[in-house]
C-alpha cells in the first residue's frame, strides 16, 4: 500500500472529524432517535440532502476498494462542510441487488453487467438449491470483504451503512424467475413459501455478517445511505415488487417474513421503488413495522398519511420517476409537499432531498435551501 494512499485516507478522516465533531454527530443521533419516537425538535425541519460529491482529484494509481473509499471520504467531508442537515457520516458498500441471490451461486458477471440467472426450473428444485454461500469469489462475499477492508483501512473511525438489501420475496423472485415465481405462488404455494423462507434465512445471515464487521457502527439502512437509523429500530430492506401485488398477496407472502426479520433484529423498515399506497393497510399489520420508505412521485404520500399506523414513520425522497398521475417534485417543491402533508395529517415524516440531476443550477438551488426550509417552519 503506497504512502500516498495511507496519507490521503488519514487526511480525509481528519477532515471529516474536523467538521463532524463528536458533538455534531451526537446531536444528529439525538435528533434521529427523537424522530423515530415522534419527538423530532419542533424548531427544525427534518431533512437531509443526499448530495454526496467528491471534491478532490484522486491519483490514477489509487484503484479498487481504495479508490471507492477515498471517493466517499472526500464526498462526506465536502457534505459536512457545506450543509447543516441530519446527514450522518458513513460509508456505503454499494447498491448491488444481486447480493443475496449470489448466496445460491446464480449470478452471472460480465465486464459490463451482473445479473441473476434463475436456477429454479421446476417447483421442487427449491428443496435442492446449491449454497456456495458468501464466499469472496461471489458478489455477496465480495461486499463483505470490502466492508472488512474499509473497516481496517479507516481503523474504525467512521460508520458503515448496510448494502442495498432486497427483501426475501424479491430475492426469491430473482432466484426462481419472476414470472414463474408468481405462478408458483398460486399453483405451488408450499414451494413458494419454502423458497421465501430460505431467502429470509439468507437475509438474516448476511445482515449478521455486516454486524460482525461494523458492530455498533453499522447503520442498518440503505435507502438512502445518508440517514442515521438507530439499531434499536431494527433493520431496513427493499421489497420492490410491492408495486405490483395486492394487499392479500402481501399478507400471505411478504408480511410473515418481514416479521421474522423484525423479530430477529428488533424491527423492520420497508422500502419500495414504485407505489405502495395501495398496500399500506396490509403492511400496517406487521407488528414489528417501524417505517416505510418511498419516493413522493411514486407513492402517494397523502394516501399513506391518511392510513398511517401509530408510530410508523415515513422516509420520503424525491425522484425523477413517477407512477400514475403523481407529479415529479424537485428539491424545494418536494420539501414543501412533505411539510404540507405532515402538518395536515399530523404524521411523522422525514424528507430526503436528491440533487436530480446534479447540475450547477440544481447545486445552487440546494445550496440556498436551508433558509427556505427554515421559513417553512413559520408557514
């Protein structure tokens, strides 16, 4: 390892410590602990800007895990020096939706792509799945190796967010082939449940490995990897297929396994890419549900707020995508919409602001947002 790399990592960690003092990090943790207990400070709007941009030129010879590490460290320092939001400094191992399917060895990797190759051809194949596990040669194992490497290189001086964790139902649909899997849920429910149960075990196993690596410094949320999530509230997962299933389907094939994860870790927060307002009634029946996470242009926040269960919180971000007739909300419009719904329905919502796209004009908008956000408190 070159002296240049060692020195650069140390300098960036020092820079992060300088802007993210222990007091600042403690204040963020305290605010977010309060948020999850519906007691966020009334004199502050709950928001985080998800604008994490590297502001240094990285030497060409720094590659691999080190390049990713240094890129993120520089971006974290840059963010902390520019914004006074609730962003909590932490490294993100990556958005790799093939992570858990790789446990079964069914991921194909090429120079430009990685994809799941379904290995269940017949329903009874679910009882004989190969299990090479999270070995370094496969993607799940590689992510764990990256986390271990980063932990060692930073000497435990910075937290680590969980990687993008697809939930058991979504993982099962990848392993089986999505169309055949949905058919099996109707025609071969025993095999479908067995596979989802197996994928639940894999989710729990991988999450425990992340905890072994980062311990108290693991922030068990991935969407978005900018927001402090207390371990006392459990873990987060994605079930992106919520957008295309019915409430009864959710009750049978998603809720029991989400609850098993909640039982294991103390709670669960569920994210989806797409709409979930049509299934909130079913999701509310998960005893261990702590939060729901979605885009305000894909899921109708007002509908979610109307049907909110006591103590369930909403983590909402803007997006360039839209479903139905929901408008695409950029930056301040997204914040205003969140504030209006939160006040009208008295729900506990948290606003994450994406810089979409990352243009100089949008950067200026975001840079000037704090004053406008504070004005919303007096609205």
